[in-house]
């Protein structure tokens, strides 16, 4: 992922959907990132657009050294934000190759006790983008993050791509933190049931709306309301009918309404569960930011 931190909002954004009846949380967003050739909106713009449709709180996730620093700054500025910090599993091998991994992990550890940093993550395993030679390093760094989350009492957000069995195995071996979230859940029904049995939270992104994602919808269908979260992973994974567009937190209502259909619950009931689950995992957003929004 290549961060572009230029100011300004690109004009060709999808239109805002109808607002949700009860406010929810975008459980995972990258306000520091933009897709190649685009500009990221300012955090204030992104928060305002999301709030206008009932997405009033966000978890900003920084997962490279620049993103970690950005996250530490914005959570002090915007009361709508809590933060997560980590070294992403695809970033760890690159940092190790340049000799910068230890310093990056030290920055994560230093920020993890910040009162508005409530997440260690996203960490985990990615066997899709990183070759087999990096698997041992990824697993070691994943274990380090699990330990940090437990030592600091933070929730753990996990990136899992093509590594379901190893993610579950390592969590079992290390002992998962009290609150463990499978971010952008990508598993099948078996994985969903195994995660629920362990008390994990499954966070669904716009991918659950994709026509080709019937297996993911099957996984959602067997997930109890008490274990469900919603996210964007913005600026990536915009939901249908805007697949391929730049994603943002204001598009969460499209994913929520699709999820309600899969779960056969009404939208207000799902919103209520999503909001309650988010506070169970991350605590309250009510503490004042250091500076006024």
C-alpha cells in the first residue's frame, strides 16, 4: 500500500446513500491512504460525510510507520476517531529487509498505551501478496502483536488473507486477547463458526455485497448478532453498486443494509447491535479530543 497524503477530495465520488436510522461505527478505515493517482480527503471532510449518513464514529488504522504517526496525531484532534496501530504483515518483510523493523515495532509499542489508541492492528498473516520465504517472519511479528495487545489491554484487529488455519492456530497457541476482531472477514462458514466459538468478532466490509461473494454471505448468515461488526477498509473495497470506486466511511450504510438482508433482521436492530458491539470492543468515544474539532 502506497500512502498519498495530499489534501483535497476527488470530485468523482459515489453519491451518499440514505442515512441509517441509528448511528454505527466504521470499525476499520485508513484515512491516511489514497489509491494511486487520487487524493485523500482531509480527516475532517471524511468524518463529516460519514456523520451525515449515520456513521458517527470511526476506527482509524495505521499500519506502516507513517500511518502509525498519522494515527497518533488524528486521534488527538478528532473526537469521532479512535485508533489502531501495527506493522502490517505485508510491510513487515520490507522493513526487516531495510533494517527498520525493530524501530517500527518500537513506535507501535510506544503508542499502544495512548488513551485513544484502542487497537493493536491490523496485524496477522497474508499468504497472497507475500511469498513463502516471508511466512516465518510474518508469524513471528503476528505473535509479537498478540502479546502487545494482551499486555496493553487493547483489542486485536487481524488481517487474514489465504491464511485462515494458521491465524486460528497461532491465536490458539498464544492465547487471544479478550477482544479479537477478524477485520474484513474473508473466511467461509467453517471459519466463521470456529471464530464465533472462540468469542471473536467478525467485521464485514463491502466485499459481502459483491455478487461473487455468496460464500462470504453464508458465513455472515451463521454469525450471531453479538459477534458482528461493519467496516469499510477505505479507501478500498467499495460496496455494490460502487465496486471499484474509491471507498469511504459514508458508504457504510450500503453494507449495513446488505448485511441486514443476509441476517434477516431489520436495519435498526442491526445498527443497534453494531453500535453496542463496537463499544464492547473499543470502549467509549466520549473522552474529549485534545484539540477541538
